């Protein structure tokens, strides 16, 4: 049974954009350092401003991304679901969290500590190239979506 669960988890991770194109041995490097976490509906995974020391892959469920806007109003800026990931910005800049993330429903996540992930990247050029390029693509997509959303806020 563990082998079947391991295989489906491996397949899910391979379907995540940042890990697309990685071989099984590379996926296993990530799985070795990942920690399974479960969050209940409306449980906060992290708050805007918290220290960013890990990123998450959504194994099952969904989360919402919330951002403080003017007058301390909270806006939901995105919903992420199974196969999506979040918290990766801290891998690159070490800055505090730029938004809060809350479970929309009972959700299972894989948490990967930055220090573990960086060790993998620093020791495997091929892995690093593929994953960091995928991060760049994701950042561009999310920046475009944020720009569109900000344009909508200006019209309110």
C-alpha cells in the first residue's frame, strides 16, 4: 500500500509545474525532505509578514491567498487547488510572507523546508535549471494575474 501511495504522490508531484520534466530520482529527492501536513477548513497556514522558511505543495484540497489592502481590508487574491504550490518566493528572496494562506477545506500539503530544497538545488545543476526556470514562469503568470486584479481594485 505504501508503494501505491508513494507512486500516486510521485505522479502528483510530477504534474506540478515546477517539477514537470524531472525524473523519478529527482522527485524522490524532494519526497525525502518533504513533510506531510494536514490543515482543517479556515486554518491559517501562514500569515502575511511571517518568516518564510518553506514552501508547500497541495496534495489534496484547496487554499485561498489573502492580502491586506488599504485600510487593513483583506482581499482574497487567489484560490489554489490540488497540484498547485505556494510559498516559493521565500526560497529566492528570504523575505517575509507577502500574503496569508488559509485552508478553504480540509487540505493535505507537503511542506518542503527552504534549507533542504536549496541543498538539492546546489548539488544538482540539472534539477536546479529545470525547477528554477519553472519558478520564473510561475512568477510571471502570477505577476500578470496580480496586475489584472490590481486594475480591478482601482475601478472599485
